[in-house]
């Protein structure tokens, strides 16, 4: 699936970016009929609108599609040499953004109550110290939606 409609040169980084909604609109027909949602991964930098600098990911709550980018997870994006443990950090950052965007596809908005996997963030440095876990409020929302047994979850 080639998705390269709207794009721009980011005024801050000078790098090419692609519009998130183009990814998401073209992904909708590919959501499996037996799947709840589909999350796409790209190495391209993303932006959701002209007023935004960038986003790590974006999901449509009702369409069951999301996209996230690993472009800014690599030192090379910033013109730097990678550390020896860069791949480990890239995996951790990817899991951080991926779980956040996946939870959006279950209709959960950003959380303002606790340190939570659903807190919004504007930089990966801001996101890293926060929990990957859902707070009690968001966990209850997800439990209500998916009807899972919370006690079994912790066995």
C-alpha cells in the first residue's frame, strides 16, 4: 500500500513529513473483518495538520485505524550518531507509542488523572518516564468496553 499524498517539509527539522489522515483513510479498507483494529508502522515522519510540528502517532477512535512513526526514535533523524544501545531504546519507544495509539483505537482519550499510558505527550523525552500501564480510571474504561476479568489479568 503506497501512501504518499499530502506531504511537506517540516519547518523545524527540514525533513519531509506525511499527513496522518492520508495514511488512515487509505488504511480503513484493510482492517481485517475479524480484527478489532489495525495499527500501521512507518519510518516516515508524520504531521496531522498544518498547525502541528509533528506527531509520533495518530489514531481514529471510530474507524479502528492508527499509524505511528519510528522516524524520530533514531539518532540519525537528528543528525547524530547512534549510541550502542540505540536499538533497545528504539524498541522501548516504539512499544510506548504503539500501546498508546492502540488504546486510542479502543476509544480512550488522553488521561489527565494519573501517570498513565494514556497521558498525552509532545516529545519522546516527555513520554519515556511515564507509565506504560493504564491508570485505574483508564483501566476501568477499557474493562467496561472489552468486558475482561480484571482479577484474571493480574493472576
